[in-house]
C-alpha cells in the first residue's frame, strides 16, 4: 500500500508541499486517450523558445496562447485563445473545457532523452498575480524527474501535479525515453483552491540528494575543463550544470561552476555571460530578454541552414 505525506500529517513536509504536490488522481483512460491522440496527431512541434534554459532537445507547442498561435510558446499574462493544435486534439480539448480552471496558457512540452533545464525560477517576468502551474504527465519514465529543495521528484502518470515555480529554484531532467507533459499555467480560482485541499506527496516519488565533497567538485571541474579543451563547449557546460541534479547544493551552484570554469580558462566574457544568466534565471527575468534571445537563436539556426545550402 502506498503511503502519502500530507501537510496535516507531516509539518516538516509543508514547505516542500507548498512547492510541489499531487493534487488529483486521473483515470488511466483519460491519460491513455490524450496520449493516443497526441502521438497520432500531426502536430507542428516547435524548438524551445527558452533555448538558454535548456541543454539538449526540447520541443513545445501551445494549445492555448494569447494570440491563438500554436507556435507562440513564450508565456505571458492573458485571456488565452485556442490554437489550431488544440482543435486536432478533441479529448484534450474536452478535458481543458471541463476542468473549471482559470487558464492563462496551456502547452505540450516534449523533453527528449538526455535533455534538462538549467536550474531556474519562473514567472518573474510576468505580472504580479497569484498563479500556479499544473503538470499532467502524458508519457513519462522513472528516469524523468524534477529537482527542488534537494529532492528528486518523479511526476508519475495518472495524476495532476502542482508546481509553484516562482518560489523555488527547480529544474527537470529526462534520462530515459522522451517525456511529454501537458502544462497548465493557471490563475488561482476557487476550483484550484479546492484541488489544493487534498494535495499530497508520495514518499516513493522522492529521493533526497546528498551533499558533495570538495574533491567531487574538483573532479567534475577537471573533467569539464578537459572536455572543453577537446572542443566540446556545450558538453563541458552540461557536466557542471548537471550537478544540480546529482547533489544537494546551494541554489545557483551549478551556474557558479560554469562561471568558475570560464574564469580558469581566462575567458572572462563567457564568465560574465553566465553571471548575467544567473541573475536572470534565479532572480529577475524579463520578457524582453526572452524575446531577444529567441530572435538570436532563430538567426543562428537560419545562418546554419544557409551554410548547409
């Protein structure tokens, strides 16, 4: 029999539960229907609009967005409009229409194998309104999990999970086959409050991380420097950024390690880029920055394609 921790039962879990929890179980038939139509639909998946935040392959598509464009995956405060992608998914559309939530934005996110997010917080670029994010795993695996507050947490299927992404540094990683989540960014209303009254966290979904030693950090840094010197910049950065998923460490440590690597290499401009990213990722992002980085990413991709042609 599975054992759940709830706020009322275990006060020491109240802080963790305020950030992440299971708020409702869903019948497997609902998830199976949504998974089948999502996998069979000819969806126009987009490369991530938040490319700076990602290492590896991450695709997304909006089902509700501010302008009804499924390719627009940069969230913002709005009264959303349905996209063409949503009309391809009748079971998912029915679920959203019947959920009773005040939806701000809805996306499907596909995290491919070996992809992960750089540690970060969300919503700092948005208006100061009470909101939460709900995750509905459509397809997942045991090697896909989020990390926050020194815990790995696997968000299993057949449930709605709450995440408060503004109040804790967090990230998601997928070490297995591809993972698809339905993400609902919601303004808080009475129906959402009602869901939260029965939130819980299963102990089998948790794994507490251990603190590393100085020797472990130095070994990882030496490996990253060697990989960089072999000409693999992104891979070297990833080795350091993944410490967030492997160790219990103060927030921002993985970003500090990347800065440290570039300082050791004498590449102070690169170190400064990561210093600014740390400020944005953990403390204050802006919509302008996200849009600027997206345009730069698209231009880089376009130039690469032009060279191939």
